[in-house]
């Protein structure tokens, strides 16, 4: 008489009963595949703003919570600056960009300037934007600041951190099949979401954020050609020690080529924005 196993890994998705004569590796593998498939059933494939297929296994609320927690920790480290002129410049650029985001993303962003000479900027799930004073000093104009902030916002609205977290969860599931016996997916997802926020971006994510960022800045009335000058400036900066931003966002030749190629799309956007009176002056 075969033993019967019933697995209901996710409420609402009852899975068929499986029959095995003896438990073994095959059975474990089947359990793993069922777990993965059931996770994919509830979450699974999504599409990024540029039409790329994505594996999304972690809830957006979870990602937002991780991003907000990290942002809070960064603010608590004491690098927060109260420099009204710099804050006004950064807010002006962000406020010009936000109305150009797709509707669910336009509101609720928090912007913080950090007193750090390192030319860096970032955005986190949970709608958080951080810009170092070093970045504001480095850029030559508003459009270059819009380029880097737009790029970082691009990572968030394309849910790149979630994708990285999902890959991390999937690989942990794959590596630790024993875990499947008593699935601690809550912990896995929690760890995954934190990893997703912290890991460097892949090349696919970089080029996607470049496209989204350049669209954003052009639609807001910032000259998209400045995105190329920004990365060239970043690369020249620092002499022997390249800026921290480049460790997660390398300014490769392929990035410059991609940004150049995309100008054929964004220059007309920029001209339309200017004609419509969107000509932001933020004092960079
Ligand atoms: Zn990036």
C-alpha cells in the first residue's frame, strides 16, 4: 500500500496528492519542484516597464519594509545634513521627475541629502531617495543630477530589488532542499528581501534603469544628453579610487553606447517637454 502525501504549501492552491512507495531523493526533488511551482503560481512572472519578463516571488510590501528599514538605519548613522540650499536643489530635481512616473508611482517619496563627500545617490523600495552632498558637488548642471536620480528611481519602479530577492530565494530553495521538509519560507523571503536591497545590479538591470531614467529626465524637461556626460564625469572622478557608485553601477562602454542609442527616443521627448514649458531650474 503506497504512502500518501498531501501538500498544501499555499492556501488557496491545493495541490494533488502524490503517491510514493519509498521516500528518497526523487521524492525530495518532487517536493521541491511542487514548492517552487506553488510559489510561482501565487507570484511568478511579471513584466518590467520596458517589457522584460521578471521572476517576482517576494511581496512588494516586504521589499518596501526592507527598503524603509535600511533608509532609517542610514539616517540614524548621523550623516543627515540640514543644508537648505542643497536640499532645495535635490528636491527641485526630484519634484520635476516624479510627475513623469507611471501613475501608481508618482506620490509618497521621501528624499534625504546625506553629508558625505562620496559622489553617490540611491533609491530604495518603499519610495526612498538618498543623495550625497558629494554628488551635488560633482554634477555640472541640473540635468546630470536628474540623470543619476532618474536612473536610481528606474531601479525601484522596475522592481529590480524584488527580482534579486526572488532569485536569492529561489537559489536558497534550490541549495537547501532539506528546508523543504519544513519550509521556513518566511525567513527565506525575509533574508531574500534584504539581500535584494543590498546586492549590486546586473547588467540587464543597469541598462533598463538607464532607459527608464533617460525617459524620465527627458519627459521632465532635462537634456537627456547629460546622462552620458554624467557617467563620463563619474569615471574621470577620483583618480586612483573610483567613486563608490561605480562599484554597483559600472560606467562601461556598453552603458555609454546604450544611452547614446536611446537618445533617438528621448530627444523628441525632451523637445516636447520644453515646448510644453517644462524647463526646470534647480540651481545645480
Ligand atoms: Zn544602476
